């Protein structure tokens, strides 16, 4: 394993909030999908049948030490196996007491078991209830479903005893019953499971997909392509008709549309929060690692030899933590629009014979499809039935014609009217040379009339396209953004260069569309030549913000070198397109949620909120069209023409725009207006289909 820096150790350190104690290493059932007995790791064979009380006491002592140095005041202990009731109900109560006796009373301990119910007699249940030990039951559905995989060691039905245990649990009034755990089989129609579980008032229900890897697909070999259909059909049926069933997996999928962290191991990012104590007292990483490679989760330490705090930074635990972060997913996952929701899938389900855990989940297609289905259903509910899309038609807002010029004029007039109203509130006169954005920015940070406002009375010296002010010295145009940009002085070579090539910039924009310079003149009030405050900024830099309507912040140099006219035209068009979408969204929202879900974007590191992602997609769509037009131009018409650059940029921007349009169409909470906009842009870019496949499917 690669070494980790101290920073990596801190960032991937485990945050243990629960421990799974394997109090029994044997089981009275023989479920054919069980990760303990029917996968690669067979270490259960060398484990003692039951955990000793010395081990339990040692664990309690280690837990107390860990809680004293951690910031948490509660901890969960899950008794597991095998079948934990082989330890006996009385033994489990004694184990709870032993642990409580070791842990300071200020800490809240929660105890529970996961059981098949065969040993959950009335007496055992009463004993567990009195000790307030929570109980979760494993049951796969009605008899014929349950007995497909959950049988005893003689191959006989296990259903009756489990069903009787369920009836006992349903009668309890103590609140110890926590719910049912179900492993699904895609040959079973979802409606049968929903109908079966609907007859019970379950406090919780979870559907699990069988544990599998690329090395040992298990059910996937038998039911190739059926799991994807089953999951999407089941989710849609649950969403529309059975949402009263508290299915944790489906709740997590739906919550992912709002970037709510997942509570299940199957999806999402997070930290390692569970430590496993094997029957002999050994520490191990998550038990489901047993499906990957023998011994891979063994930490070579035990409750007798090591504190939990040291286990939290054990190299294997740190590597597990890394795998639960963006830096730990496969390269295929990094270009998946469902990445934040899926998180690369279950770490264990990624295992591949050649790539180890550096692979997409074996359930990639299933996760991609069910998250897409959740988006479609939620978006459909948010959009009113038969909703009407006004003032759009076949418009993409990237068709620069006479009508578009008129739209820009209207948007500008609305901004100026708003600024005039604010000027009255501030007690100043809104003069023609006073930027509307300055009044709006001032209003956004202080209440009207709160102080005397000193807008600059000086008129700019330089203009572009006859009306656009260059380098207005009104301080409120810069003040809110001073951490990001600084204005270039008028006597600098950078400023003079920017000013000198604006006529050439106009030629490039007009080559794209003769109406484009007119549209920019109608909408844009000011351009400020700036530079980034980031000292290591070497790329082409530009900036705009919806809080400063109709103002563009443009850097005429990049990496100490002057921009060519085509690149400066790109920057101005880039920020102009952002301004267009700001105005479009004021009139008619494109998204129901501008923050969620979030997307990995090829044009910027990290996850982008839906609003920013859609803006980037819109801008790069426009730039793809611009550079395509330049690539097809007569080089004699344009100064410093570079056809090779134009062709490359057209291809690059179309690729980014295509990814953005497909991703937004499939996973954003678009309004009807937003859907139509995306579809219209795709048509203009000559994208044949907005369909999208999961990028991490391995064949």
C-alpha cells in the first residue's frame, strides 16, 4: 500500500461511532448469499464459536478510552455473527452490562442485534426488552421468497420460525423492534414484496442487493441485466404507491437528489465509522470485505493489544477512508454525473481481480439507472402537470438574431428601472453614467438610506461599441469582489492592450453573428479590465456575477502575456452568456433547486452546484458555437487568425457542453423551461441524443 502523508492520515482517519461484535462465529441457517460463509474469506472456520467475556471486557475498556479522547458522547454496539442469539439472550444482556461497567456513565451506549429470529422465543425477547437491546430481523419476504435463499443446514425452510419472531416483535410496546432487513432477488416482482411488507407496521425496512464483486458476481451471473430493471421498477413503484414503507436504501436514493448524505454503505461518500471485533477479539475492517480477498480486512491487532484510537489511523482503515472519498474512486467514476450520490458504490462491490478496489462498483449500471429514475420522478412531481413553457418555443438563447437583441434591450431596461428605484431610496440621482450594478451591489450589503452614498460623478474616458463604459472608477463595482479581482490601472500596458484590440474582438464576435455585438451593446453597461488576486493564476481569467448585472470583469493578459483577439472575444462572450442566463432565470426559473444535486465538472475541480453546472453548460455550448463559426471563417477577415486553435476549441467546448447537457437532462431538477432550454441547445449543437450510459460498466 502506498504511504500516506500526515495530512492524508488526518483527512481519512476513522470516526468510529459504532462497533460490530461478532459474539458468535457460527449460524443456525445456511443462506446462500451470506458474505461470511459463502464468499472468499473463510476465516470463520478458525474462530472460536463464541466470544469470551474477557474479550468483551477488553473491548469495553478500549471503548471507554476512545470515548474519553473523542468528541462524541454516544456509541452504538451491534451484536452480530453468525447468529448472535447463539450467545443466548442472557449472555447478550451480561455482555451489555460488562461493557457498561467499563464505560464512563456520561456516555450514552446503544445496543442492538441483527438476528434471523429462530432463537427469539418469548423468553428471549422479554430478556432483551428489559435490557433495552434493539432488534433487527432478517427476512426476505413471503415464504416462497424467503426460502429461495434462506434455508437451514439441511436445506429446509427457515420461514416459519422467522415469521413467528416477526409476530412477537410486532406485539412489543417497548420500541426495541428496529425493523427488517431484506436481500432482494430480481426474479421476485417488487409488488409482491411491497404487498407482503405493507401488511405489517414495520418501524424500518431495508432492501439490500446481494454482495458481489467483478471477480465473483454471484447473482449477477444468474440474473444478468435483471437487477437494473428490478431496482428501477421497484423504486418507481415505491415512490408512486408504497412510499409509506420506510425503505432506507430508497430513502437514501431520493435524498441524494438534495445531496443529503447517505445512511447506507451501498452509496455515497463519508468516513469509516464502524469497527468490527471478531469472535477472538481481533480488530477487522468492515465485515463485507470478506467477499473480496481472504484476509484483506484483518488488521493484525486485537482488543488485547491496541487502543481504538490507534486503529482509527491503521493503514488499512486509512485506505478504506480514502476509498470513501472522491480521490479514492475509479477514473471512470470521476466523469459520472451521479458521482456524489453514488460515491463510487460500495467499496467492497468494486473489487476486481486485476484492479483491486480501484474499479467502479459491479452494480454501476444499477446505481446509475435508479438514481436517474429518482431524478425523473421527483422532477415530474415538481413540474406541474401539463405545465406551459412561455416565451421559449425553439429558442435556446444562443441564436443571436434581431429578437435576441430586443430581449437584451428589455433586460437592460428592467435593470435600469430597478436601479432608479434604489437611487430614490438612497436619496441620490441615478445619472446616465452611474452604473446600475453599483446601486444594486450597494443595496445588497446595506439597507437603503443607512448611510450617505458617494457614487462617482466622473465619467469614463473610454467606451466600446459606442456605449459600453470601460474602467468606470465607481468603487462599488469592485468592492464586493475585491478578494477575487483587482482593477488594472489605466496607465498600464495591460489596460492599453485590452483597449487596443477591442475593435478586433468586435470583428470576431460579428463573424459569429452580426447581431452579437449589437446584443452586447444593448445589455452590457460596463467592462472592467482586471486581474486575478490569486498570484498563481496563469490561465485566461474573467468574471461576472448576478449581483452585478450587465458588468463584465475581463483580464486582457494571461500568464504575463497579452491575449490574442480571439481569446479576448472568448472571455467577453463567456461572461456575456452568464449574464444572459442570469436574466433568463429571473424571468422564468430553469431549476427547482440551484444547489442540488451537485456534479463533477470537466471545466472546474470539485463538485458544482446544479445552478453553476447549468451555467457552465450554457456558456460552453455558446463557446462551442462561436469557435465552430470561427473555424469555418475566411482567415483574411480576422486579425491574428488561428484556425488550428479554433478547430480544437470548438471540439473541446462541444465535448464539455455535450457532457453538461446530457448530465443536466438526466440528473438535474430542471423546470419545464429548463428541460426545453437544454433540449433546444442540444438540437442547435447537433447532438443526436441526450441519452447517457453509466461510464463505469466493465465488460
